[in-house]
């Protein structure tokens, strides 16, 4: 999974503390509850300290892609991050997959990839997405208990790029060292700086400075990537491309009191209602249905929201009628919530008559609450369905198959210390309009815009799941389409969509297209097209 944002400023208690991504509801957010979305089930205390020595424990492997066997070296290891005074401040854990190549051949691309949270390790992407191994999970059902099936991933990107999965400080096996403490790294800009230093160190000790370079972030990892690509380029690390999977780049628009979040969610509500067959006149396909919903959301619906108390009863009734047709919710319910449907309420209301809730990370999944009377679900059915498989598989693979030796415990997440308002959401804007201003809530789409303007060759791929309720696709479109980049740079920005959720790759039906889109993107970004 990916990431869950927190929003700890201005008394907004945890805008995203939920594992891997965006907040449950815009108006208020709380730290992840025990047992919810990767909550503290993995916050195990350490019985040992991380080593200040860099580590690498390589193993050999192979994977078949397109009928061709690719041999590779997989290296679990650490890089030591140092501050400007040369003091060691953190040990950053990674697992790198480097494909064999003939001597004298051109340098292969290298992709640095990570999840989000903030507070999530890279476990989800590592064990589910573009690496050469993955754990099999159910389509939209609860995963069976152990043993878990870890297999070759024939849709891996290793044929196109070497891959380095990185754990954020405090998560996985990444830890502060020396005199440093965790909170020094728990913030938007602090985290970006740590990743920049860690990536640059990896490039140095592995002689990869001349390789084409990519960032691949999921959920809060997209907010990190948008800021990180600018930070790296400011330090002389020219980048080829950025992959944004399930994006959230701007927390400012999600603050209580703003209506944009309700506009943002509407197409995702429509997609979910379509999937669960809750529409009276259900279209045959999601598109162009969702294009129609987008236009209505940014048009009549957004206009109605902007009117506030000036909205007439007749206008209110007309909006409720059309909104009901798009979302499957009753006009009575929509009027009762003043046309503003918070995410938790939608997830509870849509299938209330069936005694079911829908998932947050992937609204195809259904859950069962203790009763039908609540305002929101008791848990996220997506998270509870697949977390056990991912956590079990990661530990089996890393410490069993790869035989990695360490005295530390792997933390799939660290929300107990990073979530609940403990993440510093402030961010200093880059140059340009408002350059240098301190934002109380980060919008790193501004950094990405600057990076694209400074490097006109930089390519960006936005990949989105229609059933992702944590980082809705219409929100990604809003953030990226408000970067104010020159028309000549628009061709460098590509959008792709899948009938899946937050972790697009858990749906086997879309993984082939997922890889095709990535293949085309990497070809374009490495050939200068």
C-alpha cells in the first residue's frame, strides 16, 4: 500500500495519518486506530540499535519477462546519511535489483521507489508491484492465512530499469543513528532531504551517476517525489522521469471549510456506485461516463458549492437529483448532508441496505460492521484483506529467502510515532510565484512544476485507480493541472487509469496494461522523445 497522509498543522489532527495515503475525511482526521489501515500492528520496538556501518548482502536471482530469462543481483543493504558537517545521522535501508548486462553496454536506468503514509515502508510496492517477485493476493476477498505464495513477477520492470526499494527513516529497517532522533526526519522537507541524501549516496557507492534516473512513489510517496525531484535537480542530479502512482500532492485543498474535497471525491463515488451496480441507469462502461461526471462536478456541482447559503431550494433539489443519479445515494440522504458527502459516510451509506461497507484503499472490497446504524465503517476492508499477506511475505522473503541478517525488526509502518499529528506538514515553496513562502500544508505540485520548467526533458506519468478512495483520481488531475506549466511541457505529462484501487497492481486484470504503460513511459524518457 502506500501512504497515508497526516495533517498535523493548525490543530487538524492527522489529515493523513492513515497508512498509505489520504485522510479518511477532509474535515477532521485522527491517528490511525489500532487494527485499521496498517495501523500500529507493525510498530514493534527495537531491541537493538542500527549500525553506523554501511551494509550490503547480495544474492543471485532470475526472472522471466516476455519469455526471456533475466539474471539479476538482489542486494538488501543500507546507506549512511550524513549531515552537512559530515556526521552520520541515519541508516537508510534498501533492497536493490540490478539486472545483468554485458560489459561495455550503456548504463541501465535506475528507479528509486517507495511508499508513503507518511510512516509506511516500501513493503507494498516491493512485494506487489514492479519488482521481480510478488505475493499473490485475492481479487476482492480476504486473503487466506499462511502459507503465502511468493512467485516470480512476470510483469516486473526489471527488463527496463534496475529498481531500488527504499524505506523512509523510522520504517522498515531504516533508523536514526548517532545523536539523531526520529522526529528530526518526520516532516515534509526533512523527509525530502533525507531521501535526497540517501539516493545520492547510493549513486556514489554503486557508480550509478551516469545512469538514467527515475523516481517512483505511491500515495504520500507522490508528494515526496514531487518535492524530491526538484531537490535532487537543485543538487545536480538530473532526472529523466517521475512516476506518480495514486497521487496526493496538495494538502491545502483538503482543509476543513473548503468544498474542493467534495468535488474531488464525486467521480470516485460514481465509479464505486457503477462497480457495485447501484445506478438506476448504469452505463455499459466507466468511460465516457466518468468524463461526464467530471464535467458536472467541476461545473454545476462546484458552482452550487460556491454559492453557499445563496443556493436556492430549487437549485439544491436539482443538484441532489443529478448527484443521486451519479452516486447511487438517495436524494433525501444527499439533502440531509447539505450535498457534502464525506468519504466515511459514503462508504457506509452506499451498501447500507445490504449490511455492507466499501473499502477506502479499494472500493471494490466489501466489509461487514457490527451493525448498520453508524456514520462510517468500522475498518477498511481492503487493508484487513491483504495486510497479513504482505507483512508475512515480506518477512519470509527478506529474512528467509534472502537470508538478510540484522538485529532489527522490520516495521511495515511506524504510525505510532509518525502518525497522529506528529508529522511536520510545512513546506517551503520553490521559486516562481510565491517562491520561498512557507506553506502550513504542503503542495509539492509547485516543486514538480519548477522541476519540469528547469528540465524540459523531464517526463511525468500519473497512474490512477478508479476505485481508489484514499487518493481519488480527480484530485490527482486537479493538482497536476494546476501546476501552470507551459503548453510546450504538457506533452511531458501523461495520465493513465485502471479499474483497480489505491494499489493498482493487486488486480491481476490490469497488471499487463500497467506494465505496458510503464514500458512506453520509460522508453520515451530514456530516448529523449
